[in-house]
């Protein structure tokens, strides 16, 4: 028998909610009501392959309005089929170009170096807050969007408030409205100029079905390009947390070992909580593991549970970057940004940017001389998205000179 509505349970337990339910069902799909809708929860590489299987699920009716009005906006994340393919092609062209990713990573590293120079005064700084500003500045310069004093805070607020009620959610809604208005004006201004190769110009002049996107839709997609870059701040705070708890990783990061750095980045994305689950709605009557999923049922893919499943990851609650050395990352195993092929499916095409930026900044962080003053670094799994409670405050040691060395992938 399906469980009663689980919305409150998710709000209470956060990341632990679906893994707990699935443990009680011995890993079988779990039927329930969620958000007033019939739902089933699944997990594992086979479940991810099913979730992203062609014509199995649709997204545009599955994304809750609370997430649309904060995190995603009405853009590529709410499209399906041919409309999604066409819009996704814009992001693939902009985000998967090798030179573009490398340029953004190098720029971000330089801005981080400049910011770190200002941390030498011996006063605590929040690694989360400072890295959010660095990443937003880099994304702004790279895309050609003018930065302003509120942009980093607005982008952080959109991510921070998408899965909650109350003040955080209200701040997220206001931040999105403010950014969409601001970016719409930027798009309109760019359209009065000759097209250039900058991402903001590419989005402003993007044509679908013979017409330019309306300025609000173009603004949403521009936010969808910059916001995930700012969200790397969550992972950099986790990197600081990992280096504090497992300092053995620091030496190989300091040495500029790119293979180990890539493994460290993958393990951060596997071990630490970011995306709790993903959702889609059954396009037709389906069956998974001998369980019937009627058309219209909400299907929840348990991302956090999959990343801590001992059947997929031996000793999953140990932080071991070495597990990713000389091991290909399967399209349906490590799925913090979706599964499958990013060029054709719903996996985020910006994943390459996340990997490059996090690798660059993890190496630089490891090379800084700093210490953690007394603080609460606990990570509350009931809070979505989770992060170290203190934001991970660090104090630079005066006279440190290790922050001017090349970053991940630099030459």
C-alpha cells in the first residue's frame, strides 16, 4: 500500500528522507503520495537509466511551482521533447566549448587569487560567502553581464530557498524577480548592439521558430547560465570541510596533481549533500523492477541515496578520492547534475564548468596557509541545500605566499 503524503517528512528529514524509506523497503521502489500526487521513489544506476530513458518521463509538469519560482524560472528546465532539444542546444554550444570552459576556469582562479590577497589581515572570512562573490564576478565577466552589489547575494538566495518555506523561500522569490527584471533590461540593451561572441549576446540573439526569445525568457536562460557557477560555492565550502577532516588530501592537491584533483572533485560531489532527488512524471504506463507506474505518476530519483549506496560505492560513508582514480565515471552512477548524455538529455551541460572551476579552486584552497577558528562546521542533513553551518570561516596566516601558484588545468 502506498505511503501517506510524505511532503512533511521530506521537509523534516531532508536528505535522509528517501534513503530511510528505501532502506525500510529493502531497496525496492517505494509508492507514496508526495505533494498531493501519486509518486514512486527509485534509486540506483538502473533506476537512473530508467529515469532518463527516452519517452519515459516528462519534466514540465513535474517541477513544483515553488522550484520554478525560485531556482529554475520558466526556461529550459521546464521544457520537454523538441522544445527542450532546441533550447538545450543553445546551452550545449555555450557551455561545452573547450576554450570557453578553460577561459572561465583561468579567470576564476585569478579572481580568487586577488580576493585571497585581501584575506591576509588575520580576520575570519566565510569561505562560502567569499567564494560566491568570486564565482559570480567570474561568471559576470565571462558572460558579459554587468555585475552589481546584489547579484551574488541574489543568486545564492535562489539556490538557498528553493526547497523550503518561510523566509528563505521568500528571499529566493524576491531575488529571482529582481534578477529577471534586471537581466531583461540587459538583454534588451544587448539587442540594440551588433551581435558578439559573448554568451549574453548569444542568448539575446538566440532564435527559435523564427523568432527571438522574449526578453524575460532570455533573462531566465541567462540566469540559468550564471546561477550554477555561483552555486559552486557550496562545493568549495565542502572542499574546505573535507580538507579539515581529511588533511591527507591536501598534499596532492598542493602538488598540482590533476588526476588526483579530478578524483577529489568527483568524491566531493558524491560524498557531500547537494541534490536530494530529481523528479519527473510518467508519460505513459510504465514498469520498473516489476512495479507498475501508471501514467501521470511522479517518479523521484533518490540522488543522495544512490551516492551512498554500498552496492554502487564500497564503503560509501568514507571520503576516499582514490575510488575515482583510474575509474571511469558512469553516466548513470554519479548524478549530482543528472544522468545520461548532457548533449541530448536532461543532464546539465554546465557540469564540465563545475568540474573545471571546482578543480581550480580546490587546488588553490589547498595551497593557502590558513586555519579554522572555533566554529560550528556541522552539516545539517535536514536543511536543503545543506552546507557547513558556519559557512566555513578561515583565517589566513600572515606572510602566506602559497596562493600565487597555477590552478587546476593551468599551464
